[in-house]
C-alpha cells in the first residue's frame, strides 16, 4: 500500500512540477519574449536546473501570483535590481520586460531616481547607465523595422 501511495505522490508531484514549468514558460514568454527564453537556454549547457528554477519558481510561482499586475511586478523588480547595484545583466532584461508590459521610459527613469534615497548614487547611476543602454537598443531596433 505504501508503494502505491509513494508512486501516486511522485506522479502527482511530477505533474505539479510540469504545471509550474509550463505556467512559468508561458509567463516568461509573455513578459520577456525571446530574451527571457535565451537567458534560460544559455544555462542549458552548464546549469539546466538553474534555468528550470528560474522558470518554475520565478515565473511559474511568483510572477503568476494574483494581487499585482505584470506592470507593477516589473516596476518592483526594476527598483529592487537597481537598488542592488550589482545586477546589471538582470536589470537590463527587466527594464526591457517593464517596457514590454507597459511601463514608460519616464517611469523607468523615475523608479531609478527614487532608488537614490535608498540605495545611494552609485547604484542609481549604474542603473541609469543600463536604462540608457536599453533605451538606445530599443530605438535602434525600432529604426531597423
């Protein structure tokens, strides 16, 4: 009897994990598009589990929660990463994501300026440099179309 329960629990657990991954993959695509998928794929040869954790936990669990819309979640994420001061690659991805879900460039700039009071000028200046790079990339991309 214990074996049967253990197998059904494992199967149920595997199904839940797959549901988390599927939900996370859809949410990642909705927010980041190809950029997010490339981040996960870049981990495949060195740390595939880390890529899976990003999808399952970050996007399948956290970004999929009710209570905040994606726009609000990205504003919070940009603020947190800007305040950290040492996460430029992740900040770049999330500034793109924020713009993808309706945050304006002005709002991104204001969020970073707001972080001066909490994280200091160095972190805000580093974040603003990332924002400037993202804005330039998007302008160049729209000019190519």
